[in-house]
């Protein structure tokens, strides 16, 4: 007997449980277009995609305007041309070279791309993201790129067994977010703090996240 709840039920439950100041991003990696469509039909307003190709496929079927589409995976420079035509936000700006490429491609199509700066909050050598101590300088560097608009920070955090262990890294990202807000750098909107996944989002919200990226809890475990 199949007793697993439907995507509709899971989305409704999650939306009902989230505090009103917290925005839900449905993390759709490796999900079928039908699953993503079900989530959107159930009230998901933002879909997060890790891969440009998956986003292309889903957007072709579901439609650009049915949801906002956010890039939440590592973005390669050779995919930026497609990415700036697909996404409403890129959450994973992790180098000047990437930001510069986004800026170039956006100029060609006369648009501005809202972005988040990805922070490597646990300073993991193999992980992408800007080190916390380099973030302020990085934000200032990006000001020369007029077609890129910084709207906040994003962090993934380390893979741990007990989600409690991520708390200090979420807290560190929040401190950085607050510092950047205080600096009030012209043309920088520090409004979005994207952190927390299915196993860690309650902790992320306690530490100040106002955007959470949830996959498993909305779609069920991946097979
Ligand atoms: C997969 C993924 C998520 C969601 O992970 P779940 O544990 O399935 O909720 C969130 N953010 C990013 C960047 C991801 O790749």
C-alpha cells in the first residue's frame, strides 16, 4: 500500500508551517518536469534549479511565468549565456570572473540580473563560495558590474550528520549579512539570506534565514 503523501500535500504542509517572512524555494534537482509542475500547481512560487539543462526542460514545459526560476547550483561560465535568458535570479555567484560573465551576457540582452553572493561559510577548501572575511571586498568589486544587482547572500554549509552542527555557519552568514546591511553600500540591496535545506531549515530560520531551499521535504526522497 502506498501511503506516501502527494507533492500537493507536502507543499501545502510546508507552506503552512513556514513563518510568513520566509520565502520557499523548491529545490528541483533530478525531479521530473511533472513533479516540478505539481509543486508549482500546489503553490510553489520559486523553483531552484542546479543545472541549466534541467531548468531549460522544465521552463519549456511549465512556462517562464508560472514561477520564478532561481539558479542554486554551481554555474559554469560556459553556461552563463543560457542562464541569463532562463533565470530570474542567480544565487550562486562565487567569483569575479563568473559575475563579470553574467554582466557581459546581461548587457547583450539589456537586462539586469539579481544575484546572491554564495558564501563558503565553513571555509571548506573544496567548496565554492566566497570566504566570509573576503565578502565585503568582493561585494565592492562587483559594483563595477552595472548589469548585476546584489540582493543578498546564500550559503550551503557543510554536509554533517547532525544538522545542529551547521548552526555556527548559519550564524556566521547572518553576521555577515547584518554587517553588509549596516555598511549600506550604494546599489547593494542586502535583503535575502538564503540558507537551510530539508534537514536544516528550522535551524537556518532560527539563525535568520528568510529564504529556504527545500527539496526532499517537498518532493519526497529521491530514488
Ligand atoms: C539539493 C539542494 C537543496 C535541497 O536539498 P534537500 O536536502 O533535498 O532539501 C538546497 N540547496 C541546494 C543548493 C541544493 O543543491
